């Protein structure tokens, strides 16, 4: 009986001392909800709400190695969006997850398609995007976004050309 008890105790200690596998991938979290709110603010051009989701010292890298502040990024987005009569992120293409990396950092990864209709020309474009954002204390502190800007730049050039030709013919 004593041997059985000691064997049971040893087995219990062995199992209890094993490294517990920490959950690292999440499909729902407060950070994901903040990120979704940020997307909604972007879509509705609610720039105050959009900026409020970033830390004051946030570093944003959109297709660039040079960091930008939330204010600089917002101004760039406003300028780009001024060339489009409508734009949206595709609801049916959204993939979003949160991970905790080996260093304990919290990241939200987002994949989707961005669709827009150009002013003047009416041309519609769709661009696949990926954004990854690091969160600390509920705020975005680092953000990296990747998307092919070639169709956006070509469409903006067409819009500007159409606007210039319409002002010279009047």
C-alpha cells in the first residue's frame, strides 16, 4: 500500500511539474476588438477614434522601412482616400487572429481585401492587404502593413489626369 501511495505521489508530481503549453493563438480578445474598431473608424473616416487606438509613441510602417507617427499615417491616408469616391474592406475576406509570441508580445494579424472606386473615372480596384499590430496595455505600439500600391498609384494618376484634362477643356 505504501509503495502504491509513493508511486501515485511520484506520478502526480511528474505530471504536475510538466511545462504547461501556453495558448498562443486566439480568435477573440480585447485586442482583436480594438483592431476591429480601428478598421471601422478607418472605413467611416472617424480619424479621432482611429488615432485613439494608438499609443502616443506608436511606430507605423506601411510598405516602408521608415516609421511614421499615427498623425503622419492618418494624413497620408486622408490624402490617398481623397482620390476615391468610395472604399471599404471586404467583409467576406477578413481573417484576424491574435498571437502571443515567444517573448510574450501580443500581436494582432489581419488579412483582407481593400476595394475602392476612383473619383471621375469610376474605376474599381481591389488590393489584398496584411496588417500586423503589436499591442501593449490595449494600445497599438507598432504596426506593419503590406499591400501592393501599384494599382492604387495608377488609378490615382488616372484620376489626376482626368481632373487636369477637364479643367483645361473648360
